[in-house]
């Protein structure tokens, strides 16, 4: 089975021109089939601020109301997505920027408003991925670049967690590929606290020990929990930076 | 040779939900290969207003500075494009929203800053169109939905006139298709002033007479001039609404 690499980049990459440049050079250099999934970075928040749209939070989680949906669609699917695509094309990588609406590539369901109404937020499962169309694009030599905007069957755009998008795409594309899922971040990988060197292979058991010893810092916990969850769902290879995870 | 229909819609369609709905129903019903090109509507201006970004004009023409480019990319490639795609997918039309950056489908050149520096504005010619990739997408049953954002070889996004985009795409795609270019607008077509009925066929000569008699109103002049120019460039069929033009 052919290898498909799915890279997820977030704000720490998108908001730093130099980090993004380095990543896009490396990414373009990967010869095999690949997909890029990106989050939004700080720009959506800045735009909301400039437009005096208040950030609404419930239990520490952001609510996507109608105005916020407009902003994230503009920033993620418009500015961020098209700039990443332009930078990849400039490097000779044949890229196509997509939201879940495009070709119904990612059909989601609006999250149940009970117990908490998060607004225009989409939940995505592998059944919602148009794997055939994505595979057709890959066979044309196209690298899909997905922003984390999905869409319901009824044409409602929805804000979606970018880590979730990457994980669900990875699960779904196993139909056609041996999938390698890579969560890119600003560090090289998970680091040994003493030496600062990358841990090449991290088992779930070792991860538990690092957590208990509070060696893995708080910012890394959700990233690693999410990455191990992807591994548990059957994705063949999962990396956090250059650290390979195993169960 | 197979027929390809290229529809161009502007603000009068995009800004009116009911007009857009009717158009998208008709568009989805067209069985042959088709492309949609859309302008931006009033939202970009509203967004610039809300963000207190002044509209800069020289000789009555808008200048696209860096901040304006960001706004038009967000509004055209993000909000407008993804909503149109979502509404088409809901109707069962397999649509994919693209800028010129995506797959280098529309590679433009930044307009010479002399004599007037229009800023981040792109000029597009048929040589800049990736006709092979667009044809590949059409063969997959995909309807490309283009916003009027193009991109240089060096990855610079550029604001481009949507009528020009439609005309240049039409010229370029003649390589593979018998092209029918349709400029959609709020009226049914060019109307007889007495009866209000659509003129089914309008020759350039008749158009000159209507202009001299001031029967064609001023708002229609640039549209019709532009449409006749497309016809003169060799595009097989050009319509303004339901009025077919001929030389």
C-alpha cells in the first residue's frame, strides 16, 4: 500500500513566517502523496478584535456565533489557506486549498446545542470524508491543503477543530493508503528534559511516566493526548514533530 | 467538440439571496461541463469600512493596497467562495472553490506601477491559465468556482477584475471546448425599451444604434462593451443574460 503523509500545522507555525517557510520547504521536498491541514493562528482573534466582535466563552471554550463563523471562514479558508497554497505553488508543489464544502470533502454535523451550545461548530467522523474525491486529486498529483472549516449536507459551514480534521482525514484515508500522521509544532519533537534531544520513540507507558513526573509540560499534554488517540484509532504511524508514538 | 459554459455573476446576484438562489438552481440544472466565476459584492467594502480602512481611489479607480488585498482575499476567496460552493453542493452540484493560486490555475502579472500604481492588481492572459488542470477537474465531474483572486509565479496574490477572469478563462478553455460565456445579471437580458422583452439576438451594429439612441442605459455599457470584446477575441458564444451577442 502506498504511503500518504498528513501534516497538521497550527498557529505556532502559521504565525511565524520563518518557521512556516522552513516547514513548507521540508513539506515540498516530501516526494510521496501528502495532505496539509492547517489551523488559523492569531489572525482570527485579531480580526474579531478589530471588528469589535466579543469573544464568547463557556467553560473556557470558545463559542462560534454567526459573526465569528464569518471571520474564521474568511481568515482560515480565505487568507491563511490561499497564502499557504500560493507559497507551495511558488515552490513547485501542486497545491489546492479546500474547505470541507469543496467537493463535500468533509461533511460534518453541527454539534448538539445541549448541554452547551457551541454555535456553528462541526463534529466530523471518517464517514463524512469524501475519500474517493481526495484520492482522485492525489492521483492527479495534487496536494490538498485543508483549512478546518467543514460543512453540513444542507450547506451550513461549520468551524471545526484542526487536530480533529487531521485525525479524521487520516482515519478515513486508510481505505487507500498506509497513513502517516504528523503533528508539526515549533519544537523538533518531544524532548528529553536533561539533554534537549528529541525522544525518537515514545510509548504510551513512557508518556504516562513523563506525565506523572511532570516532565511533559502542560502545553504539550493536549497535543500528545490527541496524537495517542489517533494512534489508538488504528492510524499506522503517528508523529509529534520527529517523535514517533507507539502504544 | 464538447460545450463548456462559463457563467460570471457579480454583486447584483451575490448580494441578493433570492436572486442567487434562483441562479444557483438554474446553474445546477445545466447538465454540461461548466465553470462559475464570481465577483465580490458589497461585503468587501463593508468590511473595509468596519475596519476603518480608507478606500483609495485614483482617477475613479480603486487602489488595492496591502490591507485591501487581505480583505478581498478573505471575502472573495473565503466567505463568498465557500458559501457559493456550499450552496451548490447542497443542490447536488459537485463544486470546488478555487483562486488562481490553487493549482496555479490563474497565474497573473502584477500591473505595472506606471503611470498609475493600482497596487496588488493582477493582469491575466490566456497563457496564465492552467487549462490542463481545469480540464482534469472537469473530467472528474467537478464544477470549478473561481473567485477573482489570481497569483503571480512568485506566490503574490493579486486582486483581478472578475469580468476579465471570466473572459480569459473562456479564451483559454477553447483549447478543449466549444465555449459559451454568459454574463449573468439581475435583468433577463438586454431589453427592448418599449415592451421590456428580452432582445434574443443583438448585433454589434444594433448595439451601436441603441447606444446612439441612448436606449442602452449607462450601467449596461461597460458590461456590453466587455461582452462584445470577448466575442471579438473568438469566443464562440457570448450572452448577456439571455441576449445572445453577434458581431
